[in-house]
C-alpha cells in the first residue's frame, strides 16, 4: 500500500505515523527522518511545511528538475502506454524564486484585526504571512505594507468585508482585487489609502457575487480606484492583465516556451488555439505570421484577448471565439477551419481535454498538434487517445513553470502519421 507523507525525499528513510487509511492508500505524518538525502537543502521560506503553497523547497533545484522529468516519464509510461518516449531535460529558471506574478490570499476573520495568508497543507486553516519569497518583488513589498496597515480603520473595515485578496504584479506595478460577498463600500473607502501606501499599487477593484463558496473571484467587478489592468511584456508581445486574467503566473518560463516553439517553425497557415485564455500563445503565433483562431469558454478572457490583439496591431491575424471548445468545434466555420488547419495548439486546464475535443482533432486529421499541459496524468491519458487515432509523439519537453512545487508543465508535439491522405 502506498503511504503519502509530506517531508521525506526520494531515497530517504523515515518513521511516520499513519493518520488515515483508505482502500488503496494511507496518509501519514512525519515523526523522524532516519536517513537524509544528499539532495536535501534548507528551505528558504520561514513558513515552509505549514503553508500549502510550496512542496519541495527542501529539495535541491537541480534535483527538482530531474524529479519532474521522471514524473512526466512515469505518467506517459504508466497511464499512456508510451514507455519508449524521448524526453528533454526539464528546462528550469536561472533563479527559481520571486517568479509568481499573481498571488491569491485568504482572509482569516478569526483574528482581530483580520489577517490574511495561504491555506495550511491539507486544511482550510490559514497560515498568516507578511512576505512570500516566490512572488515577484513588487508583490512581496505590497504584501508587507498591507500587513502593516491591518490595524488602520479603513483597512480593518475592508478586511472585515473581504474573503480573498488577489494581486497581480508586472514591471514594478501592482493591481489588487478584493473579493467580497456583495459590492463593498468599505473596499471603495480603503482604495485611496491603499494606493497611497502600498508600493507600486496603481489600481483597486472590488470583485463580488461569487458563483460558489470556494470561488476566489466573483462574477462582478468594479474599479474603485486607479486602473484595473497593468501591462506585461513577453518576447515583444504586450498583454494587459488584471488580477483575474487567464494569464500564466511565470512570464520568464512562458518566454522560454515561446523560444522553444519559435525555433521549431512550421509552414505558416491557420492555427487553432484551443483554450486560449487572454490570447497569450495566440498572439505570439500571430506575431510569427500565423492566422490564429482562438477559442475560450470565459467570455471576459475573450474580451481581453481581442483588446490585446488590438494593442499589438494583430487584430487582422488573430480572431477569438467565446464558447466551450467541444461545442465550438461542432459549428461552422470552426469545423472547416479545423479541417484545413496545419496546426492546432492545446492549452487545457488541469483536467485535460474532453474526449470530443480530441476526437474532433483526430477526425480532422490535423497534421501537427502542440499540447501544453500542467498535469502529467491527464496529458498521458489524452496522448494515449491521440496515439490510438494515428498520431505519433515527436517532442516531449518539460518546463518548470512552478519551481518549489510538485507541478510540472509539459509541451508535446504530435504529428499525424499520414497527413498526405488528410
């Protein structure tokens, strides 16, 4: 039986206490390390082990990269039946800290004044924080300043209404969204003092009308001070992003993925970017000369993608469609576009692609399929489906989009075995 326990590293021996037993696995807590790995290092965050945000800060970074490559290899072999695949070494960061351009904090109302932090591991208890070494410097500075303001009257009133604080940072600027159950006058009242005090803060919004108790952002947004968006630039493409934008949290690694894609150029034509978010990859492909059709379920993200296309002078090359991908691909002219497209690019959420999406691509016999995944297990499942439909793996390249965590991003190229008879 597998026993899941936080703390021990590969090849270490430990004494653990079983805390939960399921039918096929058990959960345990660490009591004592009996032997230590030479790859164990001192974590650099003072709340590591309590905060659930990072899981492998105690593993040397080179070992993290090697381990993540094996995570992908094992998933492809075990789930996908793709055991003889060539994998590139995981592409990592020069400095695997201070990379997250977004943070989502939980407000803890059990304290007075309310405090904020991240969830404790395997819990909904809040670990209070006033600094975070994995967020970009402007967010870290704003976090410390906001903690120092907790006792002021306007900030305390705002936190009393708040459920989550979501901030995005880029180029020294920060925008903050405060999530409340309903439109909050306390958030409006605190906006000016926040913008005067927090380093780099250029805008405050109030997010409300949540779709569920677990939703971090609401369905309604209003600007209560400054601006709602800031600009981020990656390899010559400029993006206007808000705290709630569907935008990757590690811009350095997105740039490296861009470089990897750009070095493997294919004949130009129409490309379908499925699950396109705010057009992060669609606009890069358009800049390279592709005509891109992006499909995205979130209508607000589509509006941002259209605006970003105009911002970059790419509106004539990039078209965006709002709708569920599996439904959109059944309609004209998208169905015809898919049949005529030399390339499709997939960047689905963690749950991967629904089978109708993969079936539509396979039925259209799209010659080249790029698949960018943040979950090795669902990636392996989806690649197995495409392989059974005549696609072969050409490239499998892991990227460390989330250093210090157990997550790994993987970029895969598949080609249809008989594109001549398309």
